[in-house]
């Protein structure tokens, strides 16, 4: 499949929207300029954007994995805290007393 050039895409867009009216082309707002306008990004900017998106996807996967690991660690800590409360309630009682003294 042959990809049309940005200039060809611009010409097709202008034709589809009914041509230029008072020097303006419908639907492109301030993007239109008097010199060889380009509505569509160049292939190099598309490639850069795709690379940036891929990098962001990789970062999301990495951060999701780190969150899952941290959640597992916190779950273990919660279980440990429950065991300490069960077998050493005085530790938590002393902590609560200190907090009430501070207020």
C-alpha cells in the first residue's frame, strides 16, 4: 500500500471539505498557513511518537510490577503486625498511651 505524501493528504482534505473559502480551509483552524501547509505529521515525528509511546508502555509495566511487589510486602507486614498485636498487646498499648500523652 502506497502512503500519500503530506502535500497529497492536504490536497485531498481541501477537496473533501469543499476547497478554500476566503483563503481558509474548513477544519484545520490555525494550522493552515500561506506556505505549503501540512495537516499531517511527518513520518519521522510519527516514529518518534511511537517510540515515546512504547517507552511509556514499558514504564507503566515496570511501575505496575513494582506496585504489585510493594503491595505484597505490605500485606506481609500487616500479617506480622496482627501477630505482634495478638501475642504482645502491651507494645501497642504503650504506643497508644504515648500518642494520647502527646495530645
